[in-house]
C-alpha cells in the first residue's frame, strides 16, 4: 500500500506539468488568433478605403498612381500639350534623363460623358414623374406609360374627326398640358423667365417634339392625305400649347445669341406605310417627346 501511495505522489507533479503545458498552448493560440483577426480587419479596412478612393475618384488612373507615389516633389519645367491629339511632352531631364530630348505621354480626356448621361437620365425621370402626376391629377386622358419620355394622346380625344381642328375637349387638354409644361420646363431650358428656384448646374433639354404618328398607304391619295393631316395636327397642337402659355414659345435649347440655338418646342410627324391602312386620320396619336441634352 505504501508503494502504491508513493507511485501516485510521483505521477501527480507530471500530471500538473502536463496540464500547465496545455494551458500555455491554449493561451498562445488564442493570442495568435486575436492578432490574426486584428491584422485581417486592418487589411480589410485598407482595401475598402483604397477601393473607394479609386472607384469614386474623378480620374481613377491618377488616383491609382498616387497610391504608389509617396515622394512627389515639385519641379519647374516647360510642358507642351497637344489638346487635339491628347499628348503631353516634358523635357527628358525632368524625369532623370541627361539628354535634351523630350519625353511624351498620351492622356485620356476627362471622363465626363458618363456622368452627364446619368444626370440627364435622372433629370428626365424626374420631369416625366412631375408631368405624369400633373396631368393625371387634372384628368387628362394620357395614352400609355410616360416613363419612356413621352406624353401620348389619342388624336380622337383632341381633334374633330378627320380634321386638324381641336375639339372642345382637345382645347381643355391642351390647356392642362401647357400649364404643366410652363411650370416644369423653364428650369430645363433657356430664354424663360429667370427663377431663383432653379437649381444650378441642372441638366437641360435638347428638344421637346410635338409628334403626330399615323399609319398610311403612301401610294394612295388617301394615304398622302393621312400624312398631311398628321403634320397639320402636330402644328395645331403646338400652336394650342404656345397660345395657352406663351412662355413655351420663348424657350430655347441654347443660350441667347448662340448660333446653334433653336426653339425648344418643335413639330414633327411620323407616318408608317402599310397596305390596307385605315381611313384618313383614324388611329392617329399625338405625342410630346422629351430629349435631354447629353
């Protein structure tokens, strides 16, 4: 019995030493994992900041180079630039050379097109949303969806049958449309009364087209009459709009005095030839189509 007790006493220190060893290993692994998590979080933060800096930069190529250029120093030099060819030349001595030659680099123009397109699309969606709400509140009989950038009406709701004369209902609709356009378009064009409510730098309209569309048989006298009637109806609806709200006639798509400036509201007709087209004026539509400047 005494020998057994002595054996147990001998094993006890070994057991305690083994447990202490494993406890130390566990503490070390927890510490290593903790350090690893901190490093992973740091690199994830750095990656996120670098990605944001590159993707949101006005000039991503320059932003990428600045990530590596940490010791930029100013130098005075004569730089030659060909704006048309997008070429920039600097003296070779400026970049460590010893000769008198020039070193030239090509560069891309500022990437403004995509941003302008996005701004124009946003402005058009906002405009169409306002016009749609205005006219539906007024009970105007819109035909189809306005999200495509057009206000469409059945010609039968606007004109007396077979003519370019607006009916009483058509004149009422024209007045409601003109009132909505007069509220919404001056900030998107030039030549209207100045308004302090117009935000600076807002996208502008290039064209507001009053378009009458018809199907016709172009090889018959009746088809040719349908085409002529469509154009006459576009002109009549345009005149009704500008007569109800004269400010619409003053709006232009360019600054005053600019040679390329044109009236914002214009007129067009569209006829698709097909066999067996319906009677003159039947099934025609009149649309107001909005095109933003890009």
